[in-house]
C-alpha cells in the first residue's frame, strides 16, 4: 500500500530525542513492504515557526498538512491516510477535505481511559478511529464514529535484550504521576532499592531552578483556591493537588539519590536488561486530577519491557490477560503489599525469575509486535 503517515516521533516531549513513534508506527510499515510518505509534526513545527500546541500552529499546520497531502497524492495516489493527531494539532476541516479525495482516513489515539477529550473533536471526521484501550470502544461509538481496537505493541528491531550486568534490583522508567510515587515511597520505606527514571521524579531540566520557583508559585495559587473557593468540588481538587505536590517534594528530599532525570530511548532499553525487576503502573487519575477516580490502562511499557528482556511487574487488570498469562509471563500485583512481597520473592529466586522473564520475552516477540498489529489491522479494515 501507499500510505500517508503524520505523527510526532516523541512518546514524551521530556525525553531527549525520543523517537518512540517512529520506531513503533513508522518503521514496522516499511518492514511490511509498504510505501510510506512521512510528515513529521516536529519538523513542521520548525518549518512553520509556530509553537506546538498553540492556535497559530494549529492553523498553519492544518494548511500545511492539506497542501502536502494534495501535492503528494497527485504524484502517487494514497491508499490510506494514517495519523496520530489530537485536537490541538489540526482543524477538523483539514481532515474533512482530505476525505474528499476518496482515501480512507485512520487516526490512532491512546490514553483514552483518562484523556479522551484530547481527540474528541476530530474523531468524527475519520473513517476509522484506532484506539489502544479495549474498553474505549464505547466512547467512540457514543460519538457515532467507527472505532477499531488497535492494541499497543513494540518493534523488536529496537526493543530487545542487551547482554549486560544487572546493576539495579528494581527500576521504573516513566513519569511521576497518579499513585506512582506512593508505591515507590512504600517500597523505599521498606528497604527496596528501587530507582526511578523519568519526568517529575526530580524537578525537570532545563532551567530546573526556575521550574522549581514556578512549581512553588503554582502550589501557592492552588492553596488559595483550596482555602477560599466557594465550590466544594474545587476545594477538593486544589487541596488534592497541593497534597500530591507536597508529598512528592517530601519524597524527593528524603530519597533524592533514587530519582533520576529522563533517559533516552536507547538507555531506557538498556535499563530493562540492567534491572533484576522492571516496574509498571497502570493506574491513572481521570484528566490527571488527583481528586478524581483512579482508572487503569495499558501502556507501551507493557510490551516494550518484556520484549527488551525485562522481568516485568505491573498492576493486575482484566485487559492484561488478553496479552499475557499473569504470574507466568509477567508478574502482577493488586496493591503495594503484594508488590513488596513478590519483589522480595523474585529477587531471592533467580531461577523462577528467569522462567518468567524468558516466557514474557517469547510471548511479546511472537504476539505483540507492531508488524503483527499492522498486518492484523489491514486485514480487518481492508476486507
């Protein structure tokens, strides 16, 4: 097929030179023999001279996207328009005009469990909406659009075991949000040597001193709202934010040596092999509001870590059983006490650890590659 693909390579803008989505959504298409025209959002940001996320960028990028598609489609007609776009990147009218060329359009989105609003406005303009969380299906149907379950996976060309010494007992690679710091605090307080790499475990660089002042000022604003707001809901919301901020500040001060800045994609993959146990957390707060309910959803980490040879621990949820056998291919826990007990067991039982590590790697490699995901997807939507 001839595919027009538009995406931002970075999985997280805090990760230096991150190419997560190039590895996972672009290169597997090439491996399958498809012809792909790639429009990179990060390159467009530089060309257009507008900051990503601004209204100026949205306007300029919408025109740029449409003109680029028209130009390239005239040279060689596309069979599919595939994107990873959110509302603040593009005006729906641009997608609507692309539809008039008779090319099926598909947009991929994730984090729909707690951030469905990010793509809510543009979703109805696509032929297909690819969603990574299985139970997000109904949210799209409620909009009257066509959802297609497209689970997370990983590209084995990049995510693979590395021959290296184990230098960490336990590690977590990812941002500090939701209940993650509470789990980590519990483990550290009980003597587990766990190290965390990612955004917000320390005050992010660059300009971390300035960022710290800004965080303190934001805390002060939240505190005022928590005290003086007439709305009980707002008082709950802002007091929860202040409490979470203060807890993370306390934790950072007490266990500073266990927290690290974000690492590159390559170092992340290496850390999976350097760790006896790699942690995952499925819990998120709705809209990242700590006063809201906690939800769960799978992340890329559920596939990248086992494929990289990690002995992987994550929260139990029913959807996980679609991909792995719990406690046979990945280790699952339901609360911090079970997590602590299982960490102690597997750190002291290397044979049992290797059995699960090897089984998880085999399952990920055989069943959870993006090459396989795309093959399954195309056989589903191009009947």
